[in-house]
C-alpha cells in the first residue's frame, strides 16, 4: 500500500488545539553552512503541510499557535535521564525517534513513530513498550526505508574480510614499487564469495535484501525464519531452515535480522536476547564471519568471546547503540558488553554505534518525512499506517507501506497495474507459452532447430518479463 497523504496540501487541524511532537533524532545527515546536520528538507515538508518547526524544546504549551502541529527538534537528547526530564509529563502529544531509546516513563498520549523497521527502542508505556501491545497510544514505524542501506553495509562488512586479500598491504608495496607480480603474487592466495554459504536469520525487509545481494555474489543463501515464510523463501531460490541451530551448520557467514522481539514486563528481557549463542556459533564453519547489524542484545557476548578465542569466528561485525552522558561520561546501551572484548580481539572485532542504517541521508530524510505524514494522519484522520502491535479503539488501520521493491507484493500492487501493464505481461506470457509448448511437443533430439530459430526470442521474452515484474514491484512474497 502506498501512503494516502497529499504531502503538498495543508492539513486541516482542529482550530482549537495545538499539538506538540518531539523529534529526538537527526532528520538530516548532510551538513549545513555551519557544519551541523541539516534538517531543512524535513522542515520544509512539515511547513508545506501547515506544521511549525521549532529548533528547541517545548516551553509553555498554552502559548503555541492553535490549529497547528508543532514539531520540536531535539536531536541531542539521548540519556535516560534527559528523556525522562523532557517527556515524562505528557507535554508532547507524539514523538519521532530513530536510534534513541525511549524509557518506559516517557509519555506521549497520541503516537510514536520509529524511523526504520524495528521498534525495540520505543519503550514508552503509552503504547505498551517496543511491542506496541496494550497501550492507549499508537506505535508505528517506517519499514523498508533503510533496508537497502543496511543490507549494503552488511555486504561491505563481509567484503572487508572475505575475500581476504590484504589490499592495504599490497597497495603499500605497489605504491613503493616494491612488488613483482611474476614472482610474488603467488604468495597472496585469496578466496571468493561465490560458493560460500551465508545464513540469514530473519526474512524481513532487510534480511531479504541481504539475501538478494549475497546471491548476486554467487553465495548459497540459507534463511531461518517462521515456517509460514518457507514457500516464498524457496520460491525465490533460497534454502529454508526451520531450526536455528541447523541453519548455522556449515555457514561461512551468519547475518542477523530478527529484531528484539517482545519484552517481558517483569524482567525487561527481550524474547530474542542472546539468540545467537554457543549452540549456534559452534555449528558454523571454522573461520566464519558473524555480522550483527540488528540489535546488540541478540548475541551472547560470552559465546562470541569464546568463538573468537577458538578461531571458530575469524571476524565479528557488531552495530549497536552506545550512549555517553555528556556531564558524567558514563556509557550505556547494548554496545557496552562488547567493549570488554576490544583489547583482547583487536581488529577481529569491528564495532559500529548503530550506524549501519543511519549513514544514508536520503533514507533518513525519506523516513522522517514518512513519519511526519503518519503523525498528521493520526491527528487529522485517526488513521494509522505501519502499526506495530495493537491499534487502539477509534483508529483505522490502513495496513503497511514500503518503498518500491522493498517488502512483500500486496493486493494494492496488483490493483494498481494499468491496462497496458496487464496487456504487456499477458503478451509476454502468451508468447513464452507458445515457444515452451513447441519445445515440449518436440522430441528432445529434434529441438535443435527450434532453439536455433527461436532461442534468442525466448530468452529475450524471459528477460523482459523478469525486468517488468521487477519494475512493477511484483517480485517477492505475497501479503494479503
């Protein structure tokens, strides 16, 4: 489904109310003339819809202009204490966040939107925590916005160590004129990704994009996901593994994309915490690579330490939040347990501050704009797109929307095909069908003449059909 909001029209707001929305993450990653991240693209989007943009926190809400949605840009808020101080009294009606972890004590009576896929960091009790279950406010996300950026970063992490050619060393020697290809190149054998096995945990938007990229490199792709996905996984040419431990068997690379899962209300522990433990890592090929560009909590850090010690893993790339209190210097966040392994394992452990999905400016801006639209929809129409968990009574769920080519094929994709699209697809299928029927009806020993005469046409028809299906977003699992 595509978004229904006209982003160029001024929204109609209750003239007697002023709404306040906290934006507590960067909504622009390019720098302005002052050397600061520039939110101007999203600001212009807000103002085109009739909203107001404030580069400060909310003071006196009663003084706000009524009949407007006011967005307060506070991207430097990060610590537990700062967020509680800013948003525990319900002064903000809604919030837009990306990586910032919202404590349970924060209050947003209407809604929260996470820029990106998972919502494990959206901890406010207003919507029931990261699962979006049981609250009175609406929890939403912007799935697919950064899927390709994250998937490309996953492949970049893999390619840094596989193939294992020491590029920097060779460059240095070549630059100094200190290398002879004829005599010395044989001392630097390398390997290729083609033929290696990558196991992907999760078949969401990011997992599927990683699978497509890995296949382009000639890798064998194994996917562990819910059984209901099996048919579509296999239809796309990937291997399905129902059991997590068995999925890791023989893997040269393991990439995790499942999210944190539900949080236990009593213990605060997430359902998928420690999912990648010793039982999984021990089944991988010796010298394998682990990439966790999902959530830091998903990996058992003790098991990771042991796997690096024994050489079961040659390299691990982890991307997780790390927060630093500006006044005390105290560190917090899911990256913290990994810091103790740095001195021990050196360059074999690569740590990123949850940056893999957040380094792409267009994706972040697109996600922020979509989040703004979703907030306006909740306020103006009581409609919800990309809901997580339960949708409170009185709201209309409009289903999910993702960028073109990301995520499943929906009924909306099929219904939006034009008559000419359908006619061309039908013609391609008909012409292919006749050629395949001719080959089928001809004895194998006599098919050569047909192939010589019609082979070029048949392959062109196949290529055209595949390209058209891709361009029309008709590739992937179907979601009713």
